[in-house]
C-alpha cells in the first residue's frame, strides 16, 4: 500500500512538474528593446523610500568618478547640450546643479555609509521603467579594441574607416536627417552594402585596417585604437552614422549554425571570420548601419564628445534618457579572476555617468557599460549580459 501510494504521488508530482515546465516554456522572453508607449518617459521618480537602493556598496569605490563628472559638466557647458532639456521637470540648470552637488560630496572625502546617507538626504532618485515597466534593464558591455592599421592603403591594409562626409546632415543632438543631394534636396543616406560596394566615400578615408571584420567591430564598438606601421597609435571615435537602424548579426550566426549560443562572443566571432573571410560581408551587410570616425587625440570619446572611463561611462538611448547625469547601476558584471581562473560573474553596484549612445542600445530596457581598452576589456565586454536596475540622481529642488 505504501509503495502504491508513493508511486501515485510520484506520478502526480511528475504530471504537475511537466505541466509547470510546459507553462514556463510558453512564457515569452523579455523584450528588452520594447519601445515606450507614446508620450511615456523612461524615468520614474521614486516616492517610496523603501524602493531607493542602498548606495553603500558603490560608495567605497569612487575611482574615476570625479573625472567623469568633470567631463559631464564640460559637455553641459556647451550651448548644444541645452537641446536635450528640459526632461520632464528636469531643466538644464537643474542637471548642472545636480552634478556640481555630487562632485562636492565626493570632494568632501566622505564615503561608505556616510556618503549613502548624504545622497539619500540631498538627491531625488529616479528609476528606469525598464522593458517591463517594473525596472528590468538588460546590461551589456562594450570596449575599445586595438587593431593594426595604416594611414595609407597597402596590400596588407585594405579596409578603411571613414571620416564623416560633408553631405551628411545631422542635428545638434546627433539625429541623422539624411544626405544632402546636389540639387539641395535630402534623401536617406545609403546603407552599409551600398557604401562598401561603391566609391561613394573615396577621399574620406581616415585609416586602413588589415581585416574586414575588425573594421566592422570598430563600427559596432564606436571607437578603436590603431597601431600604426610607424609604431605610433591613433585613437578614433564615433562622430556620426548613416541613419539606418542597427541590426545585430549575432543571432543569425547562432540560428545558422556557425557558432553555438554558449560559445559565441566577440572573440569567437573575430576568430570565425578570420578563418572564413569569404563570409564576412554575407553577415555584415545584414546590418545597414554605417559609422563615421574622427581622431580623438586622447582617450576614446562617447556620443557627448567626452572621454569614456571604464565602469564610469554607460551608453543609453538618448531619446529616452537625459545625457550626462549621475547614475547608479545594480546588476552582475564580469571580473577577471585572480590566478588565471578566467572570468567570473559577480554582483556589482556602482555609480556611472550617462555619456554615450550605442547603436544597439534602444529603449528603456537596455544599457551598455564601458569596459576599457584592449583584449582583456573585450573579454569582459563579451561576457556582460545580465539583468539589473538603473537609477538616476538629481538634486532635490
């Protein structure tokens, strides 16, 4: 009797679990790129103190934050920055005052719990509504690759990065309006395929790279450090794009069996296309967005034309969030483990400045974290894919 009872319970349990599994499989994955409803804002002010995060973990690691705030204030000192404000009730003046007040807090030397208390007393906290109106944000990573290149085309270096062409029309906020035609009218700018298969941008070459997919990676990351043949280095950064919507190729490569979901990252994609150069344009032409560059003369710059700082610069959709402000992120980020143990994913809470825009970063449910320069930063960026929360801080009125 006991055996029969146990068997019956096991059958019932398996039936229930099978049903639960089926229901779980029917739940659609989150749409991190879900657009906001018409007229809706990407930020919501937190009115319940219990919903405000504990800033203390981020109040012990403040390295580079002063520099980042100074960069944001430099951007906001430019007349063109006023085009991004007001954002709801937040004016340009209010944004500047918020950064200055936060800088003063840092300059006072307090940290830890004391800094957490001061922030809670002096600042209003806003949360991103996320992809689900519950604050869920997908955090990914980006970095600045280092590639070999030449200021002149050679048999080795054949793949150019281009300067912004004179016929590209954009607003002060960076919105691409199109291409100015000889008759004075405006048309959509050509796609990546059209640009690369024509001689449209001849004379606008900035530097030549030795690998077609590396040139594409520079477009996706928005910056690159180029090791020139004379031993010098050239840092180039984003200035504009052709106005086409970014289309990722990662999922296509998975769906078509080139790389598995658990092995695909930027390093594996670069290795694949180096081994299969004939397939590069088969995939890169699927992304019609094309990026233009300029020499930055110092560290790589973000879309507000200020230097980006590892872990202190984030990229968001600037049609959804106001630029340059102090933010606080809570998520999990990759870390290089000691003793050659590889990369580990660890909880992270820290302050950053919203200073950049990503081609694939659209809507309130996405945020890109800058990881730095070089191959190690590339490994960390390629391992960043975690949900979390994104907060903005503005001085209480």
